[in-house]
C-alpha cells in the first residue's frame, strides 16, 4: 500500500499532531482550554529538546515577546503547563503512538532508503536492547519494576525494549515499535527483557516480515525461551554468543554467530 513519504520537519509534526489529536480526552468542565494537539506536541518538545524546563522558558518568552520557539518550531498554539500535560497524557496507552513509528518506517521504505542500510547477507539489522527511562528510590507506581540491593534499598524504575534498525557506517538509528517492560496480568514474576522480547516478536514479527531482517542482541538473548519464540518467525538471529543450550563462555571473549531460525 502506498503511503505519503515524509520529507520535512513540518510533515512529521503534522503526522504527530493528527495522532495525538485522536487521543481520548478525559477532561471535563472548564478544564479544556488546551487542545490535545498542543498537549501532545508540548510533551514531544520537552523530550526532543532534552530540556525539562523548555515549556516554562517558552511561556515566559511568549509573554515577553508575543511569540516563542514552541510556536515556531513545534507549532503549539497555546503552551500548557507541565502538570497539565502529565495529568492529561498519563492515562493514554503508549501504544497509541505506534502509528507514528509505522508511518516513518513505511515512508522510508517507500522512499527507497532501506537499500543503503542493508548488510550481512543483504538483511536489515534490528538491534534489540532494554533501557531504563525513569527511576527513583522513593516514588513508584503499579507499572514499576523493582531492583533490590544488598543493602536493602530498592530502586524503582520503568524500562522498555527498544528495537532499532542500525547499520555499519550509519550515524543514526531508526526506532521501531517498542515493547514496555511492565507487570503482566496473570503473572506473579516480575517482567523482564526476555519476556518483553518474546511479546515483541509475537506482536510485530508479521508486521516486519517483509524486511528480510537479522535480529541483533547480546548474550542475554541466548536463552531457550527466546530461541523457541524466534523459531516461529521469519527473522535471522545474530548474538554475541551462540543461541544454543551450552553454557556462556567464562573467558571474557565473545563470538559472532548467525543462525537462521525460520521454519
């Protein structure tokens, strides 16, 4: 299916505006002065600039000069407060943003950009890795994971599996749909990266089946549960150790192994 090729910053912002504009708005009464589009783009601007106080500075600039970078760069009509953004977006499932990932992915394919990223038997390389994106020793919620230290202290954190397309010589990585590491209904054990990777395969293998892709991972993925799930996909695998039931090497060295787990 043909999709619109996104070429400019404004076209990407318009896509994001359309997606966040479709979020369910649970606000009532007089609490509707800011649009969902401005709330979503406001949150994006903070993460994009990596500046927690970005919106506060822009609001001051708007009051002093009549305009701000939030308006010119991110097309915000009004600048909501940090608290209003958090309260409005917290109930929104993050999967609602997946259309943004898909549109960028499909746009790159339509534009013929994948060929320059192909390597290793003419495949695309999808690197799987987990990452923390927030932690605290005091604040926690039902979706937190918990790390217990020998001292008895606890660190609560949020993490996710973040698959990205990479290639030798390419300075950038292309993010694909993530999989969040959070407590799962009906499970008593804490969620983990391998379980999240299995869910990612189950939910996305068919979506990315036409890529002819090789999955990359460190030795945590040399696990029989993940290898079994991989057998049911069309992906090839490459890891820092063999995907076999043999013990990990204790010599400190790693070897490159490629196995085709397609049926």
